[in-house]
C-alpha cells in the first residue's frame, strides 16, 4: 500500500503498539469521523490496528515514540508530534475533520 492510496479519509498513523492497542476499541468512532488508523512498523507483526510496514523506516523515524501523525483526506498533515492518549488523538481527528479547504476567506485588498 502506498500513502497516496490512503487519500479520501482522515489518516492516523501511530508507531507505539500500546497506543494502537488503546485506540483499537475506538475504530467504530474513527469510522464515524471518516478516519482510519494504522500502526506503522518496520517489520510485520500482530497488530490491533491495520499494519503499514515501512521496512526502511523512512516514515517511522519521523513520528515520535509516543506520537501520532494526523492528516486530512488530501494527506495534508495537521498534527505530527506527541499525544497524551487516545482522547487527544480523537480531538485531532475531530479538528482535522472540521477543516474545510473550500472555506478559506479570499484575500481582501482592504486588509
């Protein structure tokens, strides 16, 4: 699977198996927010979330140990950094889902 194949939903990438385990029971909530979470690892192993393998570690090394990457359906990153737990991940997903690329105010000459 390639990252461009993941367009269309809010993307959540984690690298911490404990965080993935805590998020796994909330997959229905993620689906209702039009989001999909994946555990990112350098090798295949059993995972509570769908697993994305990054053998060279190009993306794994970018995400902090207790961190997460949250991107919008067009793969624009809204958060890349540490989080305190599942609720903060879901808050980032909600925030990202509330953004509207078509809702940008046009620049006015009077500003």
